[in-house]
C-alpha cells in the first residue's frame, strides 16, 4: 500500500497501514532513513485515528445521555 494522506483514509485502512508499517519496521531490511519515514507516517495515522475515535466516543456519550440520534460527522465524506 502506498502512503496516502492520513486525513483521507478510513479508520480501517489506517489500522491496516499501521500493521504494514510495523511489519516493515520489524524487518531487518529497513535502513534508518526509511524507518524514520515509516515512523513519521505511522505517527500521523495514529493521530488521525485518535481524532476519529474521540469523535465516535463523544457521539456514543451523546446518544447515551439524550437518546436522540443524528448522523456521525466524519471528514471521510
């Protein structure tokens, strides 16, 4: 999978990419420069995933508190 912009990626795709990054970083074939690039990409994916999960958690709390429903707003379109 090629690196994509973190904010245009679904949570599931983000987690899959993080698994791929981890596997690459654990291999003996990754040089320092590549490892740093992978780490940077991974951090960006983690930060965006945290935003998505925080929004979902807030939405669940709202639903439990009020019982009202409304569509989940995401940046994914």
